[in-house]
C-alpha cells in the first residue's frame, strides 16, 4: 500500500521527447513522479510492472497507437483499473468517441492548459477511487472492436 506521503506516479506514453519532458516538468511541480515511455509497447510493459496512479497517453505513437494501448490496458486484469487520460492533437469528435469506447477516463486535446490537464487527471483518479471504494463486483466492458462503423 502506498502511504499518503508517497508521490503519485504518472506514466507518460509520448514519443516526442520535448512533449514528454514538458508534461513531466508540470507533473513534478504538482507532486507526481513522472515515468516516460517513448512507445506503446514500452508503455504497456511499464503500466504492468509499475502500476502507475495515472497513465497519460498520446494517441499517435510509432508502434501501436494509443487506442490500442488503452484497449489492452482495459482488457488485462492487472491494469484494467488504471486511470487513463488521453492527451492528443486529434481533437475531432470521432477520435474522442473512439477514445472513450476503448476505455479512456478523460480525453484532453493539445494544446491544453495546466488546469485542464489536472482536472482530467483528477477525474480519472476519482473514477478508480469510486470503483475501489464501492468494491465493484463484476466486469468492465470494453468494445474490443473499437472501430466506428457506419
């Protein structure tokens, strides 16, 4: 169990080092310990091994996209309750809907303000707290085929 004094960890899955560094700096100023993964597979590995308090997930990654990373996190028992905030330049409604379909708790489009980022992190973490405190029974349903079909 993490004590109240332990810093919360935030896994940043972002392939642009300057973007990742900027987010990491902002998080450090707000008492988060940032961990950076430069691609989706590394992000999945770190999420499994470190159980971060929140994942900040870029959608455009060099290997597998953020939608697939999110879908996998939601379908694995060890990571299904991990709060996930998508941070992306994709600001159209279709991508937003797709993000929530695969299990994102919040969807923040770049450029974003610091307040907006922390509101999203707060909402994502509150979601998990609610599930844990209500000792939710049953399953979390995720659409495995998240493509939007017309």
